[in-house]
């Protein structure tokens, strides 16, 4: 089964890194949309079904916190699992994002193995 | 005491970031704040937290290209555009700053501005990143040097 993913980060370099790690992990990725802020991501989600979203927190226009809040408030979008990938690993931020509805949190810097394992948990994929 | 904590945290966070995401290990670590030789890329950002402040780095252009090659997985560094290399260094600044602040301010929120990057020729003055900074950290690699600075607006 090929998964459709979305990566939301204002850094094109980081979006590319995350995509590369996911592809190299062996996860079957069919489509990977990219957005540079929460608003752009929401616009894309109106017309594209996505199995999971990976989002940064600190972004211009619409940050990750507002983006997660808007997704959870939407009857359709709230079913899409969200993984936060951020340099902000403070306890307050992690708890805040999880309480808003994010299903996981990966702090930068992260090893490729950690991102892969977290994605597999998020998607319910078993590589045993 | 807190100065000692910060001085210990900078090289630890720096090495972890470089090894984990950029697959690079420095040969030597010091607190020498002097500008690296040759052409450079400078990156800076501000952070709003407890306390607020500024973060900046200077990196040898050749080292920057190597790190960008490692980060992007590009086999041929000549294919990387200057803007792409600058983007990677901006992300390096973002991660270095965030990694240190996460340890220092684990019980508080902090917000980072988007990093700004700039190419600096060998004869050009570099941005005044070290002013007011009590916390420099320097990594030496075969390809060049990375120096970064934290300047807090209030005592840590």
C-alpha cells in the first residue's frame, strides 16, 4: 500500500531531508505533497487526501500550532494523523502540540532511524 | 555555574546536530571566536524566550558545501546552487539554536525567527555576530571551520 504524505516546513532543505529519510526507510510513499506553512498546507488538503502530515512548529503566515488546531477543528481533516518535527523540544511545546491533537513529536536533530520508527508507529506499519 | 552549563551545552548540542543530521564530526572543538579564514556564509536569527537573544554562525564556504552535500544527499556538490547551500546553513543555524534552547529552556516556550543567510567574501566585513556574545563555540573540520555565537539579552 502506497502512502500519501504531506511535509509542512518553511525550509525547503528540511522538507527534502525528511522526504529522503522517509523514502530511504523503505516506507512505500506514493505521493508526497509539500507546503511551506500551515495555510498552504490547509489549501492543499482541501483537494488532496493524505494519510499523514509531518509539520514544523515555527513557520511564517500560519505556524504549526494554529495549523494543528485548524485541522482538529475540521470534521474531515481531524482524522489525519499529525507528526510534529521541530527544533523546539521544550516540554511545554511538546505537551501543547500533543494536547492540540498531534499524534507524535520528533525533536530536531533526529536520527533517520527515529523518524522511520515514529512514522511506522503513526501509520500502523509493521516491518517485522 | 550557569555559564559553565551553557559553555558545556554548546559543543554537545553542536556535535549532536552535526553528527545526526549532517553526518559530520569535527576534528577539534574550542571557544575561539575569531572569524574563519576565506570565503564564508553567515547565518543569524533571533529567539524570543526566557531569556531572549540572538544566535549567529560563520562557516567556511567549502565546509558549508560539504555539509549541504551530506544533508541533501547530493552526490555532486557542483550541482548545488548557492541558494540551496545557504538554505541548508540556515537550517543548521535553526537546529543548533533550537537544540541549545531546548536544553536551557525546557520548561518555557521559545520562538525562533527565520534564519537569515549571507555570503561573505574573504575581504568583506562579516556581520557583527559576536558582539555581546559571551558564548562562542568553534568546530574545526578538514574542509574548514564553523563558529557560532549565542548572545542573551538577559542573564541566563
